[in-house]
């Protein structure tokens, strides 16, 4: 019994020490970490990328959308198959998306993971909604691989999968 008490005291001391070692701002909040900065960067990129996707029928938006993509982007869609280039992806987007539906990020689903020396992995859930009625009809999971280059961030892989209807 004394051993359990001693173990509990040691565990508490280790937790307290690790909490005390974290930097704290004047407002009492932890200082932003590299992970926080990466999350802000990639979530902003996601909003910009899908902002152009959602408005791809407006002049210039499809071209802006294409600028986020590496020329050799790979897009894997469980229902639509694979696109092996930016041109193929953009052509399919023009034919199937523009003016038909928009994508919404499911709140609270976004997760960002760093890839050392390369960029990041972004994953989450997305909802698809009719542009005319606004009614959402489907949902899926997604994963995007972002490459940070000297010219900026570019998407090298996209996976959109687990598509299902919603009511």
C-alpha cells in the first residue's frame, strides 16, 4: 500500500514538473508552438484552396485553384478514380464541380501533422452541398499532403474517400 502511495506521489510530481516547464504568456496561455503555427498556416491554405474550389465557376477562380497544385499532383477519389496530373484534376473539377456543389470543412475535424523536411499532412472530414439549394447531400474523409517549397506551399497528393449520403 505504501508503494502505491509513493508511485502516485511520484507520478503527480512528474506531471506537475512538466506543466511548470511549459512557457506561459502574460495572459496565462501557453506560447504558440511550431505545431500551432503549422496548424494556422495549413488551415488558412485549406480555406483558400477550397474557397477557389467553391467558386470555380467565377472568372479566374479555377486558375487560382490550379495554382495550389503541384503539376504532378495525384488525386485519389474512391468513387471517381485517380487523376495523375494537375491538368486532369482541373478538367474533372471544371466538368463535375463548378456551379454544381461546394465543399464545407466539418467543424472540429481538421488535424495537421508535420512532415519533417517536406511539409505537412492535413486530414479531416468534409461535407458537400448543392450550390443552388444550399442543401448538403454528402460527406467524406480527406487527406491532403502539402509540400513547402521556396515558392510557397503546393499540394502533391489528395485523397477523398469514405463518401456517403447524408439526409
